[in-house]
């Protein structure tokens, strides 16, 4: 094969490695492109193209992550990974590891690791690279990589849920959730939510977002039952869609532009977390992005026209 053909065959793997290290679709795509430029400039042919390109994209991603850490410390409000609608890399032998590692919950756990720990964990635990390949990729000894992996596993296991949801059960629960959301059915929503469920939004200061996390089944159910009918009045609709391997939905305005993406964490038969990504910088890879501020103003105007004003309390 030509260099281009070899690279294109491995592109899905390279993107999947970079995305798990960076949590950003755009940065992962940039890392893959930089990997191509470096590979294209090589004169000598490597023994293993896969090992070489995986090592290069890993090193690039580590460097990018180190600089991104500073930006994330200054981020306005909660930071979530950029939503990934489909993972381009598939490997039946590692399907469980691949699916688990790309979830929002897993990527947020990976944020606890140092860049080196994260890279070693992704290469070894998710993609099954040998320790010799991992060591070459991160430019550390095999012994050092084993220690990095031990620390990474310890952090990841400490934050993992005790029970995993079966895919079919997860999809059925999500279907019931979105049906209840369409109806604005508080009681049905409440039944599907864990008692300590949290609803959190990531606007990055660039879109309207919740001032703080909303906690508890009653509070989240009532908030969802109020919010969706309001945005539905101005023709905002949603389409259920897998997000980072978990149930979710894409919300679009009347012109089909992306307003925000909702992702659900399902565990032990209930929804544990509702995450909303509304930062426009994190939605551009999905399609044209809506003006969330304009939609917020339109919702408020529609509310004033359709909802009677609150009557002041009178003394008896």
C-alpha cells in the first residue's frame, strides 16, 4: 500500500486513541493530522506502521493535554468532553473496553489522571498494546509504565460504579425517559431517575447554562418537565441518539441547527446523571450550531405571552 493508504487504514484507531487522551473531537482530529504530516516526512520505512503512528499520535496528544490542563482550570463552570456520536474504530475483540472507555463518565474519570497515566491506561487497558509498545510510545521504561498503569487503575477503579447497565435495558430506559420528556410527565420522569440524580450543564460561559447542578429526582423531574414544553413552543425538537456510547439526544432549533446535546448515565436500572453540553465550541463537529442566547430570549418572550403573571401574595 501507499503511505496515504496505510495512514487512512489506521486513521480510525489514531483518532480513537487521541480522543480518549484529549476528550476533544477537534483536538483529536488536529493530532491525527499532525501525525500524518510527521509520517509523510519520514524517509525510512518503519518495521510496524501501526506501532509508529500510534506512538506519534500519543506523544502529540500528551503535549496537547498538558497545555489543555491550564485552559480547563480556567474554564467557566463544569467541563465535559466534546460529545462523540460514533467511535470510528471498531474491534470486536475489545468491544467492551472500547465502549466503556468512551463514555462521558469514563472520560471524566480519565481527567483525574496525569497525562502520562492517561496515555498508558488508554494504550494498554483500552487498546491492548503490549508494554513494549506502550513504553516506546510514552518514552518511558516498561517498568515505569507498569507503575503508571497501577496508579491509573487505582484512580479509575475508585470512581467506577459498582454495577453496569445491560445495553438493552439501558436503551429501553432511555426510550421511556424521552417519551416522558416529550409529554412533560413529571411522575414518569421521577420514576426513571435515581434518588440522588444530578443534572449538570456545560456552557463554558458561552451559552445559557444552569447556575449550579440540580440534585434529586423530584427537582430534576420538575425542571425537565418545565423546560422541554417551553423550548418545544418555539419549535426546538430533539432526536434520540447514542452519545459517547450511552443514551442521549441532539436538540435542534427550527432550522435544524444544533442547540445542545444531552447525555445520560444509566446505572442499576435508573438514570444517575443528566449532562447537557451547550457550549457552541463543543458542538460544531456535529453540524451548524444554533444561537443559544437568541433561543433563550425567544423562550422568555414566549413564556411571558403564554403564562399568566404571578399574583402577589395578599395578607389574610
